[in-house]
C-alpha cells in the first residue's frame, strides 16, 4: 500500500485524497487547520506546510507529494514562494514525486486563445510570473515532477466566477453581472477531472518532467453554461449581463481582489481554449460530461443553502 501526502484540502486536494483512499492507498492531508475528507485511510494533519523540515518529516516514505495548495489570491507573490519552496525541498529530501496542480496563467494572453502544452510560458503579469518560477524551479531541482494544468474550475466548492457570481444571483433572483464577454467560448475544467489527472500522471513515468493539460469539455460561453445549468436544474433563469471592463479595473485601485481579477481579465474578454488532446491520447483520460459537474454544483449549492437557513 503506497502512501501519499497532499498539501491542501480544497476541492482538488480533497478529491485527490478520496480517489487514492478508495483505491486502498494511505493518504496524509496537510493543512494549517487540519481539515479534509473523512475516511479510514485519510490522516488529517495540522501543520505549516512552509516549514520544510516539518513537511519533510511528514513526507517520509511517501510515493507522491501533491501540491494542491491554494494560497490567498491577493497575496500570491508573498505566499507562494515559501510554500512551493518547502514542498520542493521535501520532495528532494524524500525522493517523492512532486505533482503540482497548475493553471493556464503561465501562458499569458495567447493570440487566437488556443493553448497547448507547447505554448510559450509568456506571462508577464504578477501571478503568471509566480507560477512560471514555481514550475521552472521544480524542473531545475532534479526532483521527479509533473505539473497538471487546468482552466477555470467547475465543481462543488470550486471558487470561480460561475459559482461566485451566477449562483448568488440565482439565489436572489437578480441579474448576474459577469466580468468578461459572456458569449466568448471558454474552457472550464471539472475539479474531479483535475484530481483524476493528477493521480494518473503522478504514477506514470511517461508524464514526469513536463506539464500536461487536464481533459476538459469543449469550450462553452458563460451564457451557454448558465443556460445549461438552468435547464439541468429547472432553476428559473436570471439575466446574464456583461459588466463593463472599466468597472473592475477602477475598483481595483482600492479593492485588492478586484485588482487581482482585473489583472487576469484577458481570459474572459476573448476566446479561451485549452487543448487537452495530448493528455487524452497519451493516457486515455477523458473529460466528465458537463451535466455531471453542473449537477454536483447544484447539489452543493442546495446543501449550502440548507445549512444557512
């Protein structure tokens, strides 16, 4: 029975833990709060993952160290370097495979909007540069590593414009004001597919030493995605409207989160395609049907509503 260490217990980290535990693998989840899914094979540890010595001790004899952390979005430049550095050190000291949950920030704006694993790491924004350095440091370290990149998440508990703007608007019966072109095609990644890709690729020698894209459903516009959600759930539709681009950028002068979102808004004002065909051909992975992920979102929204009533 292999042992695995996961840093982070968000939607992806928890999904990875459950997948591994259901296979009979021993899992240790490391978070500051000691949270994570409950399972006889899942051990939840409260620890500071930036402490390289502590993390090394927790990773002893582990086959894989999964980086599923999600630092505060407004503080990436300060929080990611020590966290990624500690995980890299732990992997170096223990020989564990370092499996990194990645995203598309590393590419920056791409002409035509289509990204493959061979697209240049051309990001110039602050968050893109942080992610580029994390990956380049991992490659240069000599550890056995793989980065699995996904687009904006769909799934229970996933933080995205879809969940943070559309779902509250539905609950209030009001128009959903989305930053971005609501009719531009955009790739969305199911958190369950990200977890399956991480687990599969971390265990396959062919995957190591490079980045791969998570199999994801064909690109769909935010408006079409919302319509699909309304039809699937029987929810009364609310208007989907485009927030003028200047609004978020103006708000960003005083609101930290608005500033961070404005930096990345190019992803939603033009077509945004993630090509995952290489991963699909190489490892035989496929994307989960969109209705499955949307049904999961709906069930999570209902559960959340029930808890707050």
